[in-house]
């Protein structure tokens, strides 16, 4: 069994290989880690038998560890581990191409490479954040390049997913807004070229509050589709000489008793 220990804030990872999936081996490894770091406040795990056994529950209770088992089939419930798993699986697969059954031989070097690699979420490396110094990684430069490339690929994939989600959310809100708008909207009256109309005043300033709400008359010079029209001023009155507007902003001239 291959499992990981990680710090929630530091993003520091420890990879652990076990011959079996029993809780005894998990507890034994936690005891080793306890001698160095103390017992964790919380353990987030899947629902494997090693973590759902009575012995493991008793151990967590005795050590005052809060154990949270993620929902089966919902890997995003433990996003930090799932993100690093993508990198681990991809890199181990590439390193063990010649003999896939020997993937475990590369876990130590991979751990030594990931922990001193820069991570955007903490703006430094996990190792340097914890110990205050850089790790001497020896001749692992090529492996470090592979890990950094995987981090970048995963970051871009996550960003693409966020963009897709944001786009879908925008479409959803737009559809909701359209339905809400259409509940109160009445179909606009159709107009023809030559019809006389009065145009709603859309801008009001400090000295315009007592002015008429409509300009007019205007004659429609062109129907542009989607209830928009070009109009030309008729007569001598306060208003632009020509403009473009939509049907919801004007009324038939013969319905206006006064301006």
C-alpha cells in the first residue's frame, strides 16, 4: 500500500510504502511520525480497510486525533491530496516505463524532489517554509524539471476547469435573468417607416427634472430589426436631429396629449 502524510498549511509530503493494507502498519507508521512531529490534530483518509477498522478508530480516540473519511467516489473532497496525486502518478509512470512493477523504487527520489519545489499556494518551497533553509537535492535536477512541468500542467488544467465552470455559471445566470425579465416584459408594438413617435428622455440632470419626459415628434426612417429603429426629428423642438432607439423607449405620437 502507498499512502501519504501531508501538512495542511505547509504542503510538505511524506510517501510511505507498506506491504499490507492493515491498520497495524498504518498505526506503526504514525507512531514513528509521532516521535518526530507529534500526533496530528486531524487525519483525512479514504475509506480503505486500514482507516475504517476499530483499531484505527481506537488509536485516533486515544491520541485525540479527529479522523475524517472522505466520501467514496468523491475525490475532490480531499483536494490537496488529489492534486498532488496527479503529479505523483504521472511522474512515477514516466520513471517506470521500462518496468512498471518497479514504480516504488522512485518514491524516495520523488518525495525529495517535490518538497523542495516551489509552490504558488505558499509562495516558496514546503521544505524551506518548515525548516528555513533550502534542501540539498544532489543530482535530481532532471527529476525536478519533470515535477515542475507536471505542476504547471496541473495548474493549467485546473484553471481551464475553473474557466469552464465560470462560463457555465455565467450562462446559467444569464438564462435566469432572461426568464425574470420576460416575466414583466410585454411584446413591443411594431412600427413602420414614416410612423410618428415620441422618444423617452433617458438622461436627466439637475436642471432637467421638470422637463418633459418625451421628445417629439420623430418619424421612423428605418427599421433595423430586433425592435430598433433610426428616427429623424420632425419640426422645430428641443431634441437631437436624428438618433437610433428601440421600441420600448418611445410611444406613438398620436397617444401623447402633451410633452
